[in-house]
C-alpha cells in the first residue's frame, strides 16, 4: 500500500477531499520525523510507538579490500507496534 492508496481510502471513507487528507498525512509524517530528530519518541496508543534505538559501535569488514573498519555508535528510527496491533496481524494475516 502506498501513500496515495492511504489517501484514497481515507478520502472515500470520510468524505474529505483528497488534497486535505494528503496535507494531513504529510503534516503527521513531518511531525513524527521532527520529533524523532529532536530525540523525542512518539507514542500512539493502540497503534504503536516511533522510537529511537541506539546501535552500539562495532567492527565491520570491507570484503573487497580485506580490511576491518569501525562502525561508530549511531541512532536509528524504529517502529514498535502496539500489542493489539501485533495480535490483529497475527490472527488475520495468513502465513504464506
């Protein structure tokens, strides 16, 4: 599903113009991104949490040059679904 698909479905279900739904979704994504960039987690009850995870420093290998490199510690954005969200997917989506 793409952003355009989400906009279409919300527009159809709510009767709100697609341009307004798109603006709302864009604003939501911007706010989540800005919050994470400022070091804040975003909690949406019943849906999940957008959180920042810290990856520890580690040693990697450059296979083509046969050398080791240090990968510094860094933060990455992550999504942790709510328990009800996870249970819904487990119970409704067939295993392929």
